[in-house]
C-alpha cells in the first residue's frame, strides 16, 4: 500500500475521532498473506486517557456470527450436522412452530431447518421487534438479562428452547429477517458436537488457529486490555456505556452460561485476522486445516432466493449489492453497491462497529475495530474501504 494512501486513511480515522464518530479504533489491512497497513487512532478509554494498543480486546457482537457459521461448517463437512435437518431434532420446542399471520397464529408449513438458521430465513427475530414474535423475544431477553448475574443464569440451550416456544415472524424459508438464528445455532452445535458451544469453538477453531485472546469472557489477567464502550451523547460527543446488552455482560469475567453465537465473542484484531486469513486461504493457516476449500466456497457463496433477497435489502438498505448466506454477506452485484467492491467479497460487522471483509479477488482482508453502540456498518468504514480499494486499482 502506498504511503500517501496510509496517510489518507490515518487522517480519516483521526477526523472521525475528533468528530465524535468513535473514541478510538484500529485498522488492519492484509494482502497476499502479509500485513500492508496497520493504523491506530484515539483512545481505548477516554476517562483514563488509555491509548489504543494493538493487543486490546474488543467485544465483537455480531462479528461473532461468521465464527459460529465456520463452526457449523466444520460439523457439516465432518458429517455430524445435516443442514436440511429439522432444528427440532436437537431442540424439540421447534417441532410444532406457529407463525404470525395478520395478528393471529397459524401452523408452520414446514419445520425450521438448520440451514434456515445459517441463512436467517427461520422467522426468528431479536427483541425490540413489533408483533407477536417480537413480544415473545422481548420476554425471553428480559428473563435472560434478569438472570445474567444470578445463581441460575440462562444457558445457551435454555435460551434456544425458549425462542422455539414462541411464534415465528414468517413461514420458514419464505423471507429473511435478522434475528436470533445464530444463537439458536449455537445450541444446535452443542448438541451435534456433544460438548458446550465454547468448548467446540476452542477445540475446532481457536486452539488450532492460535487465537489465544478469543472467547466468551476476559480472564482477570487480560482485563486491562478490554476496550471501553461509548455511545453518542446526542450533542456530537460521546459518553460511557456500561450496560449489559443482548444478554451479554459489559465486562464478562468468567465463562457465561449463555454463550451467544450471534454476539458473545471477544477478540483482538490479530486473532480475528488469523480466522479471516484461514478462510481466505480456503480453510488452512500455517499448515493447520480447519475447513476444506469446498466448504469455505459453500460458506461464502450467498444463498438467498429472490424473495429473501428483497427482504434482506429492506432490512439493510446500506448494503446494496450484497447477497447473504451462512451468516455472512456476499457481494454479488458490485454495480449496485454504495462502496467500491469486487464480486465475491464477504464478511460481517457488529453492533459496536467491529468490521471484517475478505476479498478473494484481491486476496485481501480488511479489519476495523471500535466500540461504539449502534454502529454496525459505519460511514467511516465505507470511507476507509473506498480509499483502500482506490489504492489497489491504482497499482
């Protein structure tokens, strides 16, 4: 990457900090298996004047989802998980699902399948959504969060069972909605693997890849590396955010009972880069084979039908040109995109602004880490991406 491009990226990051878009963050770009840019800006903790450092730990929130998908893909290629299998084979509460239609409940045309969880076509929703399905999710999350610090916390499986006891937003496979599918998938993975979700991730992904700072909690000796969360103060500035969210503790000090496949992981930029590079290499890193090349191709191909695609674009109007499948977005139509993209790029982001994209055509990974509420795919990341892509096309 040209030095002038790095300076342009640095100025964008520093301006974003000055403008209150984030307290601090880091950008990592890798190409052809080597680092070509690493930049930091701002503070990891404003009150303590703690600068951003490379080894700091970030809450991934929804950037956990591609990791959950990779775990499911591992079981899939090992013959331990059938994606066409009903979820009820693992979680019986999904056997007789009801569907919300016009304010009343009807029986589901078919059962929710494992593949529906991977593609967000299950009809499961998050809390905060309107309607009967949304109100059920509200109750489940309220109980999850009420019990989070008590003597009887809700487990991964119990959460999934309770979600299965409520109505679905639509007939399975008929539409698309961002929801708790990945969390339910975590419980399915537990059942298929015969161990806790966290144990399976450690055995199949984190351990083999040397992702030593990735997991569902931050042990005592690493706690000073956990980046603080901020939120907008409504006046163009930032204020601390110290609350639990989606049943995930603000500062998870020990292994939680609820290991959220949709939002629960913490990691560093370098740990996640190892996961991303493994996928970019077709499932292998440093001689360790986590997935087969064909499995990675399947995982990153996109999977939506025309009707599902229409619903996806309604849900995420800032992502034109992307298909979706196996818990990642996949660029299918670069000409529709609001950023510079190559066809085949895939990745995802998180509630606090962590962002990941692999571009197989350029053999490149882009990672951005920050901790600000309600961020997702940020305007800053879109600006940074365009500068990175422009540099690439100038070479």
